[in-house]
C-alpha cells in the first residue's frame, strides 16, 4: 500500500461519516432485498403463520422504530460531542483522534442510522399495489426492522460502556501506546532483514554522493505539517528520470511556504549534471502530503507526543496526578524497548534494480528517546515519586536490552539525566542514595564510570 493510499485510508477511518455512510448504503440494499422477498412470499402464499402481520400493524411498528431510531441517533451524537469536549479539555485536543478512530463508536452510529433508513424505506412500501399484489404487507421486512431495533438497543448499552471506559486515563494511554507499537512494527524493518548500507548519518548510503552535492531544490508550496512521504514512489520517479534526491525532513515536520524540502540532481556516469526542470520539481513535490494537522500515518513521533502530552497534563498543578504520568513512562519505555528488537528506519530507498535513488533523514534512536523522556524529566523533576519510578523503569529496560545496543545506551543516558536533575528540596538523602545506586549500576552495565551525585539538601 502506497503512502498516499494509507493516508487516505487513515482519513476515512478516523471520521464519523465513512463507516455510518457505508452501513446506511448497506441498509438501503438490504431493504430492497427484503421487500423483494416479501413480494415473492406474498405472491406464492405465506408459509410461516408466526411471521404474519397486517398492514396497519406493520405501518405502526415501522413508524415507531424509525422515530425512535432517529431520536436515539441524536442522543448518541450529543453524547459523543460531550465526550469529545471533555476529552479535549482534560487530555488535550491532540488526543481526540483516539476517540474519532474508535471503530465501536462508528459502528454504533451506523447501526442507528442504518436501522432508521431501513425502517423508512420499508414503511413507504406498506400497502403498495404492485402487479397482482393487492396491497403489499412486508412481513419479513417488518421482523427484520424489529431485529434491527433490538440490535440497536444492545449497541446503545455497549456504546455507553465503551465511552465510559474510553474516558479513563489508563485505557486511553493503552490505546495510544498500541498505536505507537503498530507504527514501530510498520515502519522499522525486522532485525534479521538485510539493512540498507550506509556510510554515516550525514553522507547517506554507500556509494551515494553527499546531499550537499545535489544542485537543485524543491520548495514547499504551502505551510503545514508533512503528513506523508511516498519514498517508494519517489524512488520509482527518480529511476524513470535517472535522478537522485534527498528528502530534507521527516514526516511530522512543520514546513513554511518556500522552505526547501528536497534536493535533487540528475545522475549520469556517476556525475551530477542537468538543469532545473519545473515539471520534475512538481512531480517530486507531489510525493509529499502537507496538511494542517499531524497524523501518525508515517510519523512515529506523533504517538510519542500524545503520550508525552498526557504525562505533562497529569503533572500540571491543576491536575497533579503523577500516577498517570508514571503509566505514560511505562508505555514509552516499552515502545523504545520494542525498537531495540527491530532494525533502524531506512536511510535510503532503492529502485527496482537495486540502485539507491532517495536519501532520507529518519529519526534516530537517540532522537526518539529524547522526544519521549526529556519533556517529562524537565517538567517532573520536582516529583521524587515520578523520578524514582522513571529511573527504575529505565534501568530495568537497560538490563533487558543490554548496554551494547543503541536503545540501551540511549536509555542509560536518560537514567543519568533523571538522576542528575533530581536534586532539590523534595529529595531526601534516601532518595538521592537510591538514585545514585541505580545510576551507578546502569553506568556499569554500559561500561562507563559511575558519576557521583551531589548530596540532597532536604535533610
């Protein structure tokens, strides 16, 4: 699946109209089918007496179902809007996406609207004179509408249950962490897969020229966030025109109109030649999707930012809930450990013949760890409980992954940072001693010399 298709699918599945619209369309088709069955059944004579209803009763039942469904649909949408408002005020607007993408809520809304549309369509067929039929009585369709009403009642109970559970901080954190783990699995290769050769982070893949040698630039046509980059499409485009290009930013980066987003040049006999081509520049720019909001389609840091936002809001003076922040740290460390079991993000992309065509600037392990842990440490360094928990969790992760991998070294560095920043009036000597003990053990695990922490002044 290309990046653009994945982006469009994400847009559709995080809306409150796509799934309900599909279920409404299904209800329309289903209404036509059941009415057709009623016509055939009535024309050949009824076989099951318990399915029989008269025309007046069918009209009343269908009218009641249709009226109640549209009323409950309004109530459900109102409850959803209230829940979104509370979530935005308590957790932040960035977390609204987790509620918008909840498939259960979309299915419930689709069930109510679909049942309403089905009942209305069947209602207009009651007592219809068609061919040899002297007034159609939709026996089967009426019972299907009754079944739909019963299912809708069960969906209403389920909706209330899921909304009340989704508003709990632990459930929301787990949902965001699950999305982060999915992004890690989707965008980082298996560790046993063949890695892309690379000289160093600055010059790109082996045998490639430095990005500075690429003479031509592509600039952003508008301001916004880079929502998706079709690296594979870029590689195919560059192969078609014998180009080499470098993407100067990562998905999730904010760009200003006119800012350079790519460098490119023509490759011939190993030398970069050619003249600027406006058509090529437009085609290269089309591989990027720039929009007004960030999305997790390709941006691993997006879900990290969501967990960090939850932690920072929990540590704010108005909420003062360090337990929630500690839960966020648990999941952040878990995701960073998962990265250690996989390969690095691809630094370059090849065409079908194996020629490197696109240079990328993926986020490094150190950058991901810094983005996940630095804000929490800076905001929560005055909370001893949080600091001790973070240091203990990080130390356990270092022992698990080992000090000889990039993730282990990054987490070990943050153990030292947490321990060094935990020097204030709230820290007792026992706290400082515990931090020093854990920090020293991690330093030895990494093969470094333990650093002695300054004594606390709390005593």
